[in-house]
C-alpha cells in the first residue's frame, strides 16, 4: 500500500490510469474474475483504509455507483416485495435490467436522479392498530443499497462491536443472544 498522510483526501476512481501501486491505493483491481468482484475489492480496500486510519478522507466515492455495481445490488434485492409508488416490481425491472441500470447511471452522472415518493402502506398489528410502512421504488432500493454498502465500508470500523442497531447482520435478536451468553458465562448481579 502506498504511504499516506493523515487527513488527506483519498480518491476511489474506476479509471485504469496510473501504476499498479496507484491502482492499489485507489482500491482498484487489474482484472475482474466474477461479476461484482472488482467493486467488492474496492469496498474491502475502503474498509481497510478506514480502519487503519480513521482520519482518512474519501472523495469521489460516487464513481463506485457504476452499472456493474448497481446491477449486483439489484441481484441482492428480495424478489417478492411489493412495488413502490411507480408500480414497478422487481420482476418487471429485471426484464430490461441492463437498459434500466444504464439509464439510472446516466441520470446519476447528469445529476438528474431524484428518488421517487415512498408508497405508504399500513399493515395490521396484533393489538388491532395499524403499522405504517414506507415502500420505496425498486430503483431507489438499488441506489440505497449501493450507498449503504459504501458507507458501511467506511464507518463500520468506527462502531463498537457491542453495537447491534441498524448494522448489517445484526438485530435485536443478535444483541439478545450476546446478552444471554454474557449472563450465562460471566458472573453478574
């Protein structure tokens, strides 16, 4: 890895210019073996840099939101969820995935992408009341997932391991399991 000064900006760009060492510093790979591997390598590199130097500043992270990356985010969406306000389901969006993603990226690059209104739906609760749900459009879910992964790569290293709220792979159930293990294995009062 190249030498870095604390507090300096760090660019992650998809171009292939520069030496292998420059590409490594920007989180780039020289070849792509599987769909999405190049971006996953960049995300891992971002996480490593963030962990090793919390004061490091990242710039140009929006360049990671390219067609390949957003298509891999689309593939991770749950297929059976309700459509958003635009009425487009995941299955319908998949029918022209390459064209849809290409248009999405073009709108993002032109600064013309705007999230759609979230569809409000209500589901019944056990106590007879209704719980509101916000259902975003498929396209917005794709962008949200892409941005979430980038931000997680940067900030997850700063969050304490005992924190479970709103973290990938963690929930109220994982904190209850950790609490159960601590109570059963350690002396408590």
